[in-house]
């Protein structure tokens, strides 16, 4: 279980979703925002996620969603089958 995880007893289901002032990873059960550094991701992918979040509402929505889909795929690859990652498209 993640050290600063949500109040759910245990979850391995997370969503990737950009927001203005939060890390882009959330509990898919209760919606709690989680610290990206608590996930075993490479520094390169963490940087890509931070850059994507900084672009939130500054780039066209279709471009934002395409980048997010790609990043969710990279997260799935790095985290493996112990983590379920769902990408939430912005509308």
C-alpha cells in the first residue's frame, strides 16, 4: 500500500487526470489525490507527467487527451499488472 494513500483500506486502481494544483494520480475508488513520488515510476516519466499537468487548459483538449492516453500507457508499462491505471479524458 502506498505510504500516503487514501483512506480506502486497499486499492490498486488509480486514475490519471490533470488538475491545476494537484499531482495527476488519484484513487479510482474514493477520488483521493495521491503523491506521484509514492509510485515506483522513473524520474523521466514523473517529469513527463508534471509537464503534462502544467499544460492543463493551455493546449487543445484533443492534444491534452492524446498525451494523457500515452502517459497512462507508459504508467501501465512501468507499474505492471499490480496497478490498474485508468485515464480520465477532459471534456
